[in-house]
C-alpha cells in the first residue's frame, strides 16, 4: 500500500487543477512541448525514410542486386568460368552480360561524353529499366528492311566509300541488316537536341583498343551509328551520364569477342539471402572477380544517407532536450506549490524519498502522456500524407507528394529517446523535493 501511495498522489496532482495560473500554463507548455517534439521526430523521420526509399528505388532501377566485375583488368570472357553453373545457383534468377565504355557521341552538331552501356535481352528483367522510359519504347535492335534501316545503310555506304583508302583503320561497325537504337538519359537526350520524331542517326565514337592515339578520327576511333530510341528519367546522376544500347553494337565498337564483358548483372530470386548468394557467387568465380551488392555499388550514397539520418536524430533530439526545459520548470514550481502538502505528508510518516518519488511519477506521467499523444499524432499525420498526399512536391518531381515510410523502429527509438531525456529532466527537477518540507 505504501508503494502505491506516491503513484496515487502523483495521479491526483496530474489531473487536478493547480492553484497558481503560472503553474498551469507551464505544465501545459511542457506537455505540448513533449507532444510536438515527439510528433516532429516521427513525421520527419518517416518523410526522410520515404525519400530514401524512393531514391534507392530509382537507383535500383538501373543497378542490379549483384554486380560481378574482374578484380584486375577491365574485361573478362564468360568462358573463363562455369557460366552455366553461375546461372543455375539457387539464389540467382537471371544473369545479364554488360559491356560498358566511355564514348563520344555526336548528333546534329551537338556532342556529349557519356558512359555507353551495352546490355543483352535479360537486362530489363534484372533492373526494370524498360519501366522508366519517358519517351520511346524499349527496343535496342531491329532487323527488318525499312526506311530507318535504309537511312543507316546510306550513311554507312557513303562513309565507307569516302574512307575506302583508310578501310584497314576505319571501320563502320553497323551490320547492313541490323539497326541499333540508343536509349539516352533524359539530360543527355535534350542536351543533344534529340526529339521523339528525330530520324537522323547518332554517331558513336570509342577509342580504338590497343592502338596508340592517332592524328585523325579514323586512326583514333571506332565509329558506329545508331538511331535514337527514346530516353529514361531515373535520377540526375544517371540521367546525365548513361546511354544504353544493344551489347552486340557496343562489342563491335570495342572490338570485343562475342562472349567478352566488362561486368555481369545478377538478379535474385524472391526472398533470396543477398549475403549468402553473394558468397556463393564469389566462391564459384574465385579471387579473379569481385561481387558487389547495391550498397557496395553506391557506397558514397548509402554512407551519406546513413550519416544524414544520424544527423536528423541528433538535431531532433536537441529539440526534445530544449522542450524538456519546460518540464523542469513545471516540476520545480509544482514542488514549491505543494510545499505545505509535503509537510503534511511528512507529518503522516511519509519519507522524503517517497515525496520525491511522487513528483518524479508526476513528471513521468506528463512525459508519457505527451509521448503517447505525439506518437499517435505523428502516425495520423503520416497516414494522411500516405493516403491523400496533402503536402505536394511540385510538378517537376518523380512523385507529386512527399513520400512517407513509417517504421516501427522509429516509433520505438523516439519513445526511448524522449522518455530517457524526460527521466533525466525529472530527476534533475526533483532532486531536492522532500527536503524543503523540513523547513
């Protein structure tokens, strides 16, 4: 019964009206401060999670779950290891061959330096790039006889005739029966002046492999021609750098063998363990290859993301700390206001430790009530944003409204942080309660 008395008295103090108006005001301010700071933690962290998930989703559209690259050198051949066994590993759903090189492309007097990525037919299954096209269709090569093929054939034949004397050094790398297409990052597409109705081929120049830099274009570059097929909008770092085409076209420009690659993109089966699959791939390929997951492919981005998240926690925790100053003031005034009550309680045999416990329970009740209301309020605000998109981002963004992603760990950490700071504040404010009653 004695142990329940401080809780009973604290509950009466919490729900009863204080005698002095200033105490009422400060108590309400401290309660609102804890509530608002708790709600701010939940809302800001949930929005940050939503933006982070959106950005990672955009990167994942272009980056595969696992990327295999040679540990030394730039290229390798699939015949260097058991390629069929790699494709049949339990956690691997598909394997796509990639050939990537920096290229100089020109179109109608405009030019750009890009990263040209050649991909095979399995690449859309691994990354979902075909779902991110803003204009055009996902088509990297076409064989039938049509006007587009004739355009490329005319360009090829004219250049071949003009450069006949240099034919051993300068090669047109298009097959007369195949038209290749380029899919551009959105920024490159518009900077080159390409439009959806464009029907002129794009010139692609790649330095010749194993040849010293020549004095002329013919001596220095392999050149090929492809038609603009469309553009994709993913993320600015990707949109202003990458151009995607058929791997056969890129291999011909780079003088690669039919099974030569710069990397392999691996997709995983549903619910596959990434670390275990990565370890199995590494064991199969040996020390001559590196296997990178998405975190290792974009290490700077993920490190910055985690650092920013930690920074948000620290800043909002500081706001919570400031809001608890009101709680210290409220409890200090309450101790003074209830000085006569403390004398009465001491006369009835209550120990100073029990009196301090009473005021501490009072402070914790204020904090717990504020945290509970804040958590519920933050949940409601985030749920409304998820369902109705109340706060908009504008028309030029990937999504129209701020994305929100609520996580249980954020609610738990917020509760622990706010209650821990509140507990320290309560201990500080009530450290002398009970002693003053002796005076």
